[in-house]
C-alpha cells in the first residue's frame, strides 16, 4: 500500500478506534456503503483496544485499499489520528469516529463540497442521536465564556439545521479537509487527550485564514463516547489548555445565530401567537442575556417584565418551578417566554405547563443551545 501513487488515491478515511466493539459492525457496514467506490483508502488505527476491534470487518472493506495499524499502548485520540494522517495518501482526508452510522451519501457530499470550494479548513456533518433521531450536531458557536452545540435536540428537518453554515469550530466525530489544509495546519495537538483536539484544529485552521463549515447534506447518526471511562480522563486539563490558548481569540458568534433563530420565529408566524410576553430567565450562564438581547432587538414592544430566577437555590440540576417561583405566578394571564440552559431540565414541570395552557395558551421556551419550543403544540418549532 505504501507504494501507491498519490494520484491514484483521491481520499483517505482515517478511523481511530478504542474498544466500542458493540458499535463497530454497524459502523463498518455503513462505511462500506458510504466510501467512494474508486480511489478511496481506509486506514483503521487501533489505540491498543482490549477488544478484538478488527474481527468484524465486512468483506467489502478487506481489499488492497485497507490499512490496519495498532498502537502498542493507549496514546489517545490525537496521537491515533496523527498516525493515520502520517500514512494517508489522499487529496481529501476524512477523520471518522468509530461509533457512527453513516448515511450512504455522507462522504460523497463532503468530498463534493471540498472539491467545489476553496480556502476551506475543516468541514463537519449533521449528526443525529440514534435513539431519538434529534440533532446532536448542527454546528457550534461560542457564547460568553462558553461553547455550545447550536440547535441541540432540534428536529433534523428544521430549516435552521439544513443550511450550510460557516462556523469557527465543528465537532470531530466527522472532520473532512484537504491535504493542503493538513500541510498548512499540521497534525492534531497531542497535548489534548481525547478532548478538544478537534476544536483546537479548527481554530488553528481559522487562524491562518481558512473557513470551517457545517454541511447538513452530509449526515450520520452518532452514538457518542462509547469507548469507556478513559474517554474523560484528561477533560479538565484539556479544557484548561483550550481556554488558555483560545479564550481571547474566539468570536462570540452565538448572538448572530440567536438573531437568526428569532427571525425564524417571526417569519413562521410563531411570534404572532405571543404579541406580548413576560420573560423568565433561568440561565446560569450569561448566554441567556445574548438571547434576550436578540429578542429585544427583534420584538422591542413585545417584552413586558423580565425576571432573572436564581437556579442555584436548587440542589438538583433540574428546574422545579414550584420550588423557584411564587405560586401566584402560575395564574399570570400574560404568556411567559422561558430562557433556560437546557430544555431537558424542565422535566419536573408537567403540571405547571398544563395549568399555564389553560390560563394563557401557548408559550415559548428557548434554551441557550437555541432550541425553541412552542408550549401547547406537539412538535418542536
């Protein structure tokens, strides 16, 4: 394989693997269907797994364009990917997690985008959760001292999740980039151990003038973090390194995406159902203020009172309105717009929302990941 001419290999698929045996057969089968038929090599790099991760390869992958490597010790994601990048021959490079289920046209869409666009750094894909089918990755954005997966938990056919979007960073479960990007940016920073090396790589590409993108036509399901507890061993150190390196250099791009989301609410008529409303801000982060600023700009006459509710009074991560709010607020005839860090933390408030529907009809919940739901309707907006 090492003697192949560069021109005969159009793309290289690099897959770092550490355990996760239960998820590999489905991944291998989807890769077999998704990889381009001609000129595509596959490089599997086993990071010293304790499981026989190469034993379930489908016959279609076992050809002369398959390379299998194994680390003699567990070196982490960055070092394992770098080993694959060092031997890759392709003009286009795909780095894939081994717990994906690729749609058959996923890699073709990425390849086509890279071939048609110049000055591209890293391209990421639309990822959905296999158990719910909801959005796991539709691009990322930085808030005030935070980074977020925007539209997390949204329906995958939502219009805001289906536009090509320039991003500062995209998640590394699927990264696609050209050989010229690898030559200019270099390899992943091995100081990161299984955390943030993908985002660091995107920001290094951006720092030299390349643009990263989210591409919704490239789609896959992603089980996420199936390699065991070691996946999180170096997380605190990696976060410290990441924010020390990049904290003063990233743009707060959550606000323009919040503007986009608010305009979508208005354009689809959902805002008309709330001609005026009061705001309850439960966010621990400052990102709720970014969303509130976007609402104030777009709907200056709609917002009545704004109350910041301190969620730190609760021991639980969940938000219990009966514990946080005066009971008579439940009878307020004006609709509320709820700002929360995560919609999933509202699971204990079924009775509250039932009564609110009877009192004032639909209300809107917006979380800091920019998922918004019209309470009283069956579907997320």
